[in-house]
C-alpha cells in the first residue's frame, strides 16, 4: 500500500460539515482530489481551513496533465515533500506535525517510519544496481539521497 493511501484529512468531520457533504478520510482518494481540484464549496470553509486546502491544491494538484488530478503527479509530489522533510532532519513525529500545520493532513508516525525505511532500502537497491551496471552518476546520486534520509 502506498504511503499516500495512509494520509488522512485532519478534522475530517469538521471539514465535511463545513462543506455540507461527505468526503472520504483519505487525502488522496479520488473523491477528495475531485472536490479540491474543482474547488466546489471552498467558499464555505473558514479562512484558516480554506488557506490550508488551497495550499494543498496549489502545491500538489497543480498539473497540466489531461488526467489531472488522477494522473499520479499529486501523489508523486507528496512523496517528494515527505522525503524533503526527512532530508531536513525531521523524524516521523515531526513530519506528521508539519503535515498537519501545512495542509491539515494526518498520518500515523509508524506509517511514515515504514515509508522512510522502505525508501532507504529502495535507494540502497538503486545504488547497488547502478554500481553493477556501471552507472557511476546514478550510484552517486542514489547514495547521496540515501545518506540524506538516514542522518
């Protein structure tokens, strides 16, 4: 299961109440992305909530793909966001706190830890395969990124 399947809308019930509609808890579920991408009902949200929702839409849903927001780019951008937070030295608990502050999103710290661990293992594999293939540049880049995540 992808990490984006484990990212939830914080204060889900309050948000659904303000929008006067039901929405899934999953931040990257199709119905949630449609609601945010189309912007229907955002005027009903209080100012602080609307700002966070608009920040999320701007940072992750801004894509020129014809299939947007269901093209996979929002999830890809969010994965980069998580990896960048870890590269800044934040641990799983702090990452969850920042996600909440930035976008009103929530995840379990254990899910973030598992994602980060899997990311390190994937980068180790990329580094090893690039070495075997003789691609020194790719091995160097994968090694640097892996070291950014484990410090």
